[in-house]
C-alpha cells in the first residue's frame, strides 16, 4: 500500500463500508457457486482466487479503518481544517487503535471492538504500542480503559500511574497505590493484581482486582461505603485480598476479588447529609452498573459474578440493580442501612441469590432511622427501604457473628469467623455450606428509644458483652428484654402496616413477633444456664 498524502475521513468511511459489503457478497457468491459446482462434479478450483481476494480484503480493511479513525480524530481536534487531513506515515498503530475503539464504541460496532481487543492482546509486551494507545485514549479517568481485557487495562493503567508517580508534584495517595501494586513487601501486594482503573479526581477513584476476572470461574466485586477514599484504600484492598485468599484456598485458582471505588462515597464529615441521603448512591449506581456490565464480554468460559456491599456500598449496589440495569448473578449485603428497595425481588435477581447479614452489635443498620415517624416502631423499615435481613425483604440471611462491640462491629465482617466463612461460600456458589443468621443478630443490640424495655435490654446487652465471660448472663438477660421490646415494636408496626393496606407487611410483622418472643424465651433460658454454670 502506497503512502497517503491526505485523507478525507468521511469519504474513506463510505469506501470502507462499501468494501465490507462487496467483500461479503463476493464471499457468499463464491461459496454458492462452489456448492453448485460440487453438486455436479465440476472442478471449482478457479474459485479459490475469489476466496483469496476476500482474504486480502480481510487484511486490508483494518488498515483502512485505522487510518480513517486517525483522520476523523484529527478532524475533530482541529475543526475548520477542511475535508482532507494528513496523518503521519508510517502511522502509529497504537494511536490508531485507540481512535478506532472510540469510534466503534460510539457506533456499537462489536466486530471492530473485537479487532482492537485482539490487537491489544497481541501487543501486551510492546511498550511503544501501549504508550501510543494510552496517549491517544480519553483523559485520565477511572473508566479510561474500562471494558478492555483485564491484562490490557492493567498494562495501560500502570503506564499512566508510573508516569504520574515520577512527577515531583505527584499526590501521596497515587504513590501509595503504586507501592501497593509494585512492592512485594507491601501488605496489600500480590503478583496477580490487575489495575483496572484509577484517577485522582476529588477523593480519588480506583478499581483493583486480585486475580484475572476474565478467566476466573467466580468474581466478587466489593463496593465500600461511607468514609472510603483513595487515601484509605489499603484497608479496602485488604478486604478484597482477604476474600481472594479464602476463596482460592478452598478452590485454587477459582476466584478474582475486585475492590471498586468508582464513585464518590459519602464522608462522615458530610453530615448533615452524607450517608443519610441517597444522592451518592443515585450518582454512583450507573457507574457501578457500567463497570460490572463490562466484565462479561471479556470473560472466557462460564463465570459467576457476586457483588458485595458494605454499609453505604450496599445502598449503591441495590440502586444499581434496581434502577441502573446492572446484571450479575448474586449479591451480599453486610452492615446495610438499606438498599433502596423493599423486596429482594425488586433487585431483578432471584431472591435465593440475595444474601444479607448484620452483626448483633453493628449500630449502622439499627440507627438508620426511616424518615417516616410512623415506621419507627417497625423493625423492617430502615433508612433506604426494608432491612435486607428482615423477613419482609424476602432474601437469604447468613450468620456474621456478634461483633466485638458497637465501636468496631461494623468493620469486622472480613475478620476470621462466620461472616468471612459464609461470604466465601456464597462467592464460591456453595449455599449449602452457609449458616443462617440467628434471631439474636436480626434483633441486634441497639434500642428503639421509644420502648423503655427495649432500652433497658440493650443497656444490659452492651454492658454484659463488654464484661466478656463474666457478663454473659447479663448479656443474655438483656437479649431477652431487648427481644421482648422488639416484639412490641413489631406488633405496633404490623398494626401500622395493616392500617396502611400492607397486608403482607402485617403478616411478616406478626411472624417476627413470634420469632422475637421465642428469642426472648431463649435469652432467659441461656441466662439461667449461665448462672448454673457459675
């Protein structure tokens, strides 16, 4: 092919589309003629030249497409330069592929998207190609290389991060991220980390996978909650790494564990507002949906994707499933203030694949008060919809343990114990190994301030728990009182549901009253047994 002195991108695009049609007609015609010749025993050897022409066009069209995309990109950058643009010769294939991908994404041209992905896979070790591709791609943003194969996205993002950390004014949080990814002595480092995206905008954003999500049989996507930022990424990376370790210990090379902070999480100092309003979830849900939905097209073979939402992260996930078109196979909510819906089925998932847990001493699900005062006596309603661990929600629950106390229980779901074991089994698709949440955890240890017996029970629960073994009978006595108070709350709540026409909610509430009374009786028995053991 000779040199191009100039390109009219619009005219070349018409030529390319025409050639594509001509090629397919030629190939189909040759195939049809050959079939008829074969039927009558006529030698079809001369038709091989037509097939060869089609093969030649297969080779030539991508080069024309790349040049056209480069020309169109230049035309867009420099409006008013006329119909003809000059591109450097020989042109940069990396830069051309970057322009071609943007064009293909805009036109939803899957064949061309696949062409670019194939080029990236072939050039994974070609730094010059990757650098040119990166330089010609969209500005530095956590989504810059979203949707590309994980190994390609990792290489491209690392090139950008490496360039950033070499600048004298590089923010400390980017230096820390680079250390996590490259320093074998760093606690969050492993050799199979994939940097799927990052940026330094606002609080910073990042997506890191432990293990390759394109080849893993199981992929977990962890979304953190209030207080999360790139500055504090080490703790959230450690949670993703912990789950990666437990799942792959059970089933070697089975699971990729992703930490996704692609949204602006509310901060504790944002109050009033912050974690008490849905705005952050509403803004983050479409971003999460776009990320998760980009995983499947690159996956090789069968795969199973589970979302894990902690605290406000569960609200973002629920919003993405319910309102942003996110597609995945299952979800886990822990320490949730609500997931924007009242029913598991509203998430457009099989309710048997919707799991939720909360520690007995985790205050967040308990203090997430609904806005409607009429719902304050209803144990189902919390800030952003029904409590996902409630019977009214209609999902599955799992044991998370009690937690060490109200100060730390909210952050202990990834500690060794029943919570981590159960999340591991859910991600691995082993529901038969999951242990259910006991009623004591559903009831919790935070009182409804409108119920004196509830307040008294919660005081005993927390005081006894703080005394360790010596306080066990006191804690169990508190369990009994608290459960009795919650039974009263649920009875009032069931009446409210009935008055508002929610018969199903009323039935759920009455069922919970029975469970609460049983739990109250168990608390008394346990307290008596504790005293006898003394």
